[in-house]
C-alpha cells in the first residue's frame, strides 16, 4: 500500500481508539471509521456491550452530545476487513483487547481483523510521560500510518484469543485473575506490566504490618491538598513526579471527579468544597481543601470506609463490603 | 481577569470609527491608572496578546463554536504580565509629574518600550502549564471534554509538554503557542 494506492484504506472498516486518530484516518481517505475512544483504565467496564456503554455514560456524567465511543453502536457496519489501529499506550492496549472481543461478538473471525500496531513515536520529548499514556496513533506521520497499514496482518488465532481473554479477565467482578495474568506476564502482551501498574494504583493497599493504606492515587491526591482552597486545575498541574505520571494517564477531568467523590463521602467529609467560578467547567466549578478529618489521611493509613468507592474495570475499589486490597506481592486479597 | 478597556482619549476617536467590538488584539489598550488623567494609553502588541490568547494569529483548520466573536480586549492577566503593568504604571505616574511639556512624551515612550520588552519576555517564558491554566480560564469550548477524562486544554498541554505538533488546531485559539 502506498500513498498513491491505498485501496485498503477505503475498503476496510477502521477502528480508531481516539478522536485524533479517527480524524487523521478520515483525512487520509478512510471512509468507514468507527471511533472507539475511551479511557478504560479508570471507571467501570463490562463484557456485555450495551451494559458497558450505559455504565460508561453514567460514569462520565457526560453532558456532551458527542459520542466518542461507537464500538457498540448498532448502526455500525462491520465490513471485513476491519483494521484496529493501536499505539503502545496502555489505554490503547486495553481498548484493543475490548475491540477484539467486540468483533468476535459481531461474528468476525480473527482472520478478518488486521491489527495495525504502531510502535513508539520517535518524535517529541522522550523524557515526558514514561508510562506512554499520551501515545496516540495520530502521533505518527502519514507515511508511517500508510506503511503500517500495508504491513498489517491478522494476529494468529492464539494471540487473538488471549486478547479476548484479557478483556474477559479485565471486566470480571473478581480482579484476581487479571492481576495474576499481569504479574505472571503473557507472551505477546508486554503492555501488561504498565497496565497493571496503573490499574493497581487505584486500589487500597495492605502493608506488611497489616495496616491498610489508601490507593497510590488517593494518597498522592491527599498530599496534593492542604487546608488552603485549591481548584482542580491547581491540584492537577503541580505535584511530585509520581503524581505527574499518574494524572498524565488519568487526564485532568478525573482529578476533579475524584475530588468530588471525596467531598461527597462521609460526614463530615475528609475534603470539603466550595463553589468557584465557571459552573460548567469541572476544573474550575469548585475549590477544595482538606478538613480536620482529612489531614491524618496524608499519612496514607486509612480505615477502608474512609475513602469513597471508585468503580474500576469489573469491580470496585473501596466498596462498602468485602473490599479487594492489594497485597505486597501484587495479588488481590479480600479483607 | 483584567478588563483592558478602550478608554483612551486619543484612541477614542479611532475606536469610535472602527467600533469597539471589532478591535483586533493589537488595537486593545489597558486602562492604566498611572495618574495622567486617562491620557497615558498603552497599546498591547502582538507579543502581549500571544501570552493569553493569540486569537486570530495562528493556524486554524476548523472553526470553534463561539457564538460571539472573541473580545480581544478581555484577556486574562498572567502574574508575569501583571508585574509589567505595575512597573509601567509606576513609570507612567513618574512621567506625569514631570513639569515640562516636551518631556512626558519621551518619558511615556520609554515606559512603553520597557513595558513591551517586559511583556515580550513574559510571552517567551510561558510554560505549557501556564498556557494550560490560561486555557482553563477561557472556559468552553477550550474546556470541552475529549473522550471522557481529558479536556481539550489537557490534550493541548500534553502535546506541548511532549513538544509534539498540536493534534487540535484549536489549541492555538485556546492560548497555546508552539512548544519550544
């Protein structure tokens, strides 16, 4: 396939895992592009498409009319071949597993699915974003995209099956199977270590002395706060490297969401909020600060009920009953 | 936010002729209160506009859904630019105390030149985070959500920090300049 002769570009159904990629593929001449953009590393996910879509919409409380994830949209024509474009970013990889499962449910054989795997983009600042969360297919030049499409092949059946199985484990209400796959590793899926690092950052941790600590994310968040009022913008942009790495992956809106979870949890809550400017902008709608109850949480030690629940993949971090916590050997255990 | 008003006596006729709502960024003038009775006007040049919006000077492939034309006179003031303005106001107040007829113009010119130099340095020192904060101040559509967890401002900041070309041309409209 060359720029002068990209028949596959026009003939295939293309699955783009973010909006910028969707627009790039259309600009290149692709006519049937299915945008399946969503940051699945946070929030709920389910195996069944309609339920998954319903939960995600509720999770984002989206007031946007734009539908950025059309993977389960009934009007989509899945005409073979289908090309799934994926970067090496962890969010793209999880989304790739999901797309494999979706296409299987739509009746397509693995032989009908071309995986257009993009390597790391070489341009840009190599020191920024070590977890590669901001990687996008659209970071690559047109020539690279067309070249990769020309080289794209279906994955062998076994590898495709493993991707489908990883999605099954990811959305399972019992996260221990997914944790095991991540910790043990799986041939052909080097992304598992990064995905695991991120997913595990949102679950409470059981320390060797038996004490329970907040999740890595929440502990960093508590330490970003003080008794002075701050907007989510201010909380998001300043912090230690560990914070920067995590919020680069979650996105800025999630910081505002999680602050809101904390402000609405408990009586009195550990974090309080007060209206600020721009009611329609979650990053500036409220200011937040720690309360007297929240200050001790900066040490990380917590009773499980002190933190607000957080839907994650097929399960929940900090549910009211029988929560999963992360043990020091990287396994999930119920408390 | 500092409302840069169109209040100069000397500029007033010009603005009346062109209509105050149709000014371009390089036609805006701050309402300095330096003590010379409204005659101490100060044009904000392109460098200053670029620190907090740069509307109209950058490439754009698709229009934003602004219902009204942006008011280039309404600019968020960065702390850096605020210092420049304060220094200008002090200098201009000093100019107003000079008695001779000939000196104030030269004095004001010098104060103005110093301001422009200071403001230019502000533009050059803006970090991706500064631009992100200013972007959030602008509100919708700069703050519109892209795929759930990330605002457009957040996408622009990522590209800026990665020193990648901006994926969305709206980044320029929302106050981002090319990553250095």
